[in-house]
């Protein structure tokens, strides 16, 4: 058995009502999609190591960054949500008849439609840039889900649910940060992330229930958590949705390159929020942060 105590873990979740759900057409103000506004404002840019004011001194580079980060975030969210659906499809026998996972699956289908629609709109605005984006995105595109070799099914599931959990906590965190500069943000972008975050809060609870129910030893959990934090930069960059946008600015507007430097996310202010529990408490409950040790000098 991959999971244990499933009745205890899922009975309450499976009985919840679904009044948290949003309607893709009614609750997103699509009529405002052509209105101006930012995708990443100065506050959030500072969190992820982008010099907003410096970049704004280069208007064409600034416009490219704002467009590309909107496309990239949407594309990344689409891919990672597809991965979650593929995992549920592949592992449905182990997951069992679980209404909570079914609700999550249905909602992810809607999320994919939401972000595909927004990305398609942005792409249509700049078809020439869209081709260049796709070329650059190849280097940063998240991997599609593929079953990997693990010592047990429980370890495999743990290593899937843990990064899924931090991704979904990140989407909630991201919207809360966007709210701090809402007046400058693109209104459909804001509404999309607000609706998305509302459902993702429920997904965080579902992810955590799966992690608690796994039939896995404490030693295996510690090993999984250590591996997770040791590879955190690679994992986090996959869903941050900013690497392609930064690379395009560096390539096409080198005079603005210093505003979008390369560097590990663990060196940015957002990392302190993550490991400090600011919005990521459920992740830290299941994978307490232990700073990876640097290799000993020869």
C-alpha cells in the first residue's frame, strides 16, 4: 500500500463544499484584457532580483520583460498543472477513490484553460516576439511529467507531492504579493491570479493530506526533504516564470542586462520568505529547511 489511514486523512476533505470555485467566464473580466498594466511590479521584481526602476530606463527592454514574464508565467503554470494531471492519471490506482484529488483534477483543467487563454492573447499581440520566446523558453521549460525510478512507490509519491505543494503555496504567495501593488497591475492578470489562488489554497490542503497519508518512514522523509532543498534552485526556477524573460532582455537589449542578472533564487529576498515560513508553512511542515552543506575543500 502506498497510502495508509486514507479514511482519516480524506474523509473531512472529501465532504467539503465547493463554494470556493470560480467560473472561468463570469469571474474573470475578459473584457478588460486590452487595458494597460504590469505583470510584475516593482515590489515583486525586488523579491526576485530584478531592478525594476533600472529596467524602466530602457523602455523597449522594459516592455519586452513585462510581456515575456506574462507569457512565461502562464506557460509554466500550464505545464506544471498538466504534470499534476498526468501524475494523477498514471497513479490513480495508488491514489484510490479520492474526491479531493478529483476536485483538484477538475480545477486544474480549468486553470490550464485560464492561463492558456491569457498566454494566447499575449502571443497574438507580438507574434514576432512569440517565436523568439519559444526559442529561448526551450532552455527553461519545465520538464514534462515522467515516471522515474525510486526505491518505493511511497518515495516516488513523496518526491512528487512535495514540489507540487511548494508550487501551489507559491501561487498563493504570489497573488498576495501582487495585491500590494494592485493599482498598477493588469486587471485580468490580477483577477486570474486571485481566482487561481483561491482554488490553490484548497489544493495545498489536498497535497498535505497526501503527504501525511503516505506509508513512508521518517528516514525516507528526511532523505526526500534533504534532496528537495539541495536541488531547490533548479526546482524553484522551474515555476518562477522569469528566467526566459530575463534571458530575452539580456540577449536583445544587452544595455539593460545588468537589470536582470543571472543568479540563484536562494540569493534573492524571496528565498527568505520561503524558508522563513512567510506563506510556505505547509511546505516547511513536511520538509523542514536545512541549509545544504557546501562540499568540503580538497
